[in-house]
C-alpha cells in the first residue's frame, strides 16, 4: 500500500511541475509585447507587380527570340500579322 501511495504522490508532483512550467511560459509570453508587422508593399500590390514583371519578361523574351536568335526585327515580334503568319504555318492543312 505504501508503494501505491508514494507513486501517486510522484504523479501528482509531476503534474504540478508541468502546471507550474505552463504557467511560467504563459507569464513569459504575456511579458513579451507582440510584434506588429507593417508591410511596406501591400500583398495586392505585390501580386500586381508580379503579373506586370511576368508580362514584361514574356515580351522581352519574344523580342530577343525573334530579333536576336531569329535574325528578324525585334519590333516585329509584337505585331499581330507576325503571329497570324506563324500560326498559319503551324496549323497549315496538309
């Protein structure tokens, strides 16, 4: 019987220690002021900038590919007639 009582006392003391540690942790968190993050650039503006940068890189890639690698005029890569001609060559009926 004594062994059962002492083991229960140990369990209770362990639980008390855990409770005290939790309380200390909560007190430490209460003392530390929460840091508020202020964004210089809002998220919606970031997404808009990403879309603009992707479009600009696409246009730059088209111009470099058509003008430098393809030996054509880089401004011709932005014309609609160039792309209709390319699509006609690709989709040509046999």
